[in-house]
């Protein structure tokens, strides 16, 4: 590196800086899974707090389930001992 670069001379006297790649197109945001409106960054992946609460309510009411084999309560008790 030349002394001119060390002295913060004009960029034309220094080594080229790395540049950030240009963004071509923004990716389309997926819609809200509850109502289909565009999502909002503050509530991602939902469009509003209301849709986020509706989704949470579905989890609490067991409307959504994770697939797997059914577990009996006796199997749960056996794991505690």
C-alpha cells in the first residue's frame, strides 16, 4: 500500500475497495398464512398481531398437531421413574 493511501489520499490513489453486489430484485414476501395478505416485518410471517394471535389460538386448541405415534399416559409415567 502506498504512503498516499496511508495518508487517506483520494480513493483513485488507493487500492480498489470491495463493493457490495447489486441487488437485482427483492424476493416476494410470502403471504400471511391466516388471511393471505402480505406479511409485515414486525409480525412476520403474519400481517398483524390479530393473525398472529389467531394462529397461537389454533396451537392452544390443538387445531394444529405434530404428526407422530400416539402416546399413552402410562408411557409418560414410566419415563418419570
